C-alpha cells in the first residue's frame, strides 16, 4: 500500500493539462461492445477504474491495446456474457457492461456491484429501465441475470429518490440503441458524460436526440458500427485543480478543459473571491484579495456536482465565516469530514446531508485516511495548506479517478511525495 506525504503552505503556480473524463470513458468503453467491431477511443484516462473495467472485458473475450492515451477495442470475439464478482466488486461502473451484453447477445449475468463508501448504491433504476425494454431480470446469489427474446422500445421514467440516475440513463440508452422502435427516457440525467455517450452512439449509427435535456428519444437500429472517437475532458479533474489553486491562493491555468461543463463551480468561485479568466479550452485562476464563505447545494447537473462537494468543503474549512454545504445525491458523502476535523477543521453535521463549516485560520498537518476518490482529493487539498506534514493513507482510492495526481501537483510547485505505507494493515 502507498500513501502521500504533503508539506503545506505553497501557492500553486503554472499550467496543468486535463485528461479525458473517467465517467465518460467507462461507459463508452462498454458501449463499444454493442458494435462487435473495432473501436478506437482517444483521450482515455489511465486510472485504475479503467484498468479494472478492461480486465472485465478481457475476461469475457474482448481484445484491446493501448497507443499513448488511445485505446483500441475489438469485441468481435466475445466468449462469455458473465462478469465475475471478484472484478465487479472493485468498481461499481462495471454494471455498464450489462446493457451492451443484453442488447447484443440477449443475455447477461453480472454481479451486483454492491455498496461503497458513498452508500448503498442501488441498481433498481437500471433494472426498471431494462425490464421496460423487454429484458427478463432475476437477482439471485448476488448476480443480476438477464434474458431477452426481443428488445422493444418503451417510454420510461427514470427518476429515483435522489433525482435522475447517470448510470441508469446511460445503460437504458445503450440497450435502446439496438431495441426495436422508439424509446423515450423521461427525467433523464443531463450530465455532460451522458451527452458524450449519446454522441459516441450516434457516431456508431444510433439515432438519439434530446441528450442533455430531461427527455431523451432513441430510435433503435439493427446494427452499430465501429468508429474512432475522442472523449470529453474531465470536468471533475478540472474542478479539482481550480479548487487546488483557490485553496493555496495560487495562480494556476487549467488547459484542454471545457469551461461550460464547470459553470456552477466557476460561478461559486467568482462569488468566493478568486479571479477567473476563461477562454474556449482554458481557465486561469488568480489569487483572491478577500474571500467569503459560501452556501453550497450539491445536486444533479447543471447544479454544483456532488463529486466536487468534498473538495469544496476543504476550501470552506479554511475560509473565515460560516458556510453551509448540502448534499442531495448520496446518503453518505461526508466521509471526508471526520478526516478534515483531524486536520483542525471546524465542521458540524446537522443531519446526514448538511454540513455547517466555521472556517479556521490554519489547518495543521496530521495522518488521515482516504475513503473514496473525491474524499481523498479533498484531503490532498487540505494537506496543501495545512501547517507541517499531512500523511494520506489508502490512496488507491485516489488512483481510481486520477492518473498520478501527485505528478501534476508537483509540476505546480506542491511538496507531495508518493511513498510506501509501512503502517498499512
Ligand atoms: C455516476 O455514478 C458517477 N460515476 C459518480 O461519480 C457521480 O457521483 C454520480 O454519477 C452522480 O453524478 C460514474 O459515472 C462511474 P447515479 P452513478 O446513478 O451513475 C441513486 C466519482 O467519484 N440511484 O446518478 O452510480 C444513487 O444511489 C463517482 O467519479 C438509485 O436510487 O450515480 C444516487 O443516490 C462517484 N437507483 C443517485 O441515484 C439506481 O438504480 C444518483 O446516482 C441508480 C442510482
């Protein structure tokens, strides 16, 4: 096991290039299975969630090879439609192979992904959508077993208790692309990653419209073809470096990003007090003269994203005054709070969805533990400004969503090292 050792107090300066979006890459990799042909996907981030998903594809008979950040996948000789629990349990997004396997082979058996640090992470909306399209779904012994004689389009409302579902919207879109007739998804997720998957499928020959709005219409096709495609930039990695610049009062330019995917964050950062200078594919953050506490409401896109909520809590922990952060998507997405408190933050949870933050002048370095991808990013940001040394353990969580984040931070002047962790159990 490894850990990060960070020495705080250095304002970040310089340029950082953004990778392709992990949460677009994962479903687009699985969507390539729909074609049964060779697909070349450019700008794939080299993060462990991608490597885990590729192991699942290999297990079912897909071949693939890398050339820089471009991935070529050949799904012409799939030998199995079963995905084992050993791999699925490592990465929730493996449920994305359910749709393409059912759509192409009319059967699939995929382990239930199970919960994670963020909560129970149900898949009932995925099952509701597939069932509406004619898939017979059974859950037995921890597996979702699917069979379908014929896939037929249908009108489906896909909103859950916490709003639309990114994963369920994408899974239904993939199956509907090869179903007979028209499918309409109501209360669809509008995230940029959903739009990117729809654009990929349309380039393969699908007929999808309305992506990015609450109503998506899919006209099923008989076959989809192999293509070349380039993934959108990662808006959460973009937000990570914008917030890293803000918390260290630095001067960072984020290159190869899409500012329009981060409008909610950019609006909040301007209100907070940092300078934001943007053009088509770049955003520069300049240090604030004065900063002010904020009221944050993490909700489905285009609202402020839940994936940046932990990082925003870190920033507000060192912003004098009273801030409020409300999380509306995941029932357990404040795992970073007890760890930030170990660094000296003053945060009170008034219920499982609401944090009240009293900003402090200075955090102090200490050993802390990562619990999920974005909680670990929040601890890194806190470590960048804490007095002294912060040791962050279980950074395999970080590596699931960031490609060696420490290398990019070091290039911006941060004092951060990745070392082996002798204390790890
Ligand atoms: C995607 O997860 C992202 N992951 C998450 O990013 C992101 O936080 C989330 O969307 C919300 O934007 C990937 O794309 C791989 P949902 P997903 O289905 O699709 C409930 C990261 O750090 N729900 O939109 O799993 C669910 O419990 C990760 O990169 C049901 O009730 O999220 C949650 O409360 C973390 N039933 C809400 O909906 C279902 O069948 C939104 O979940 C499915 C979801």
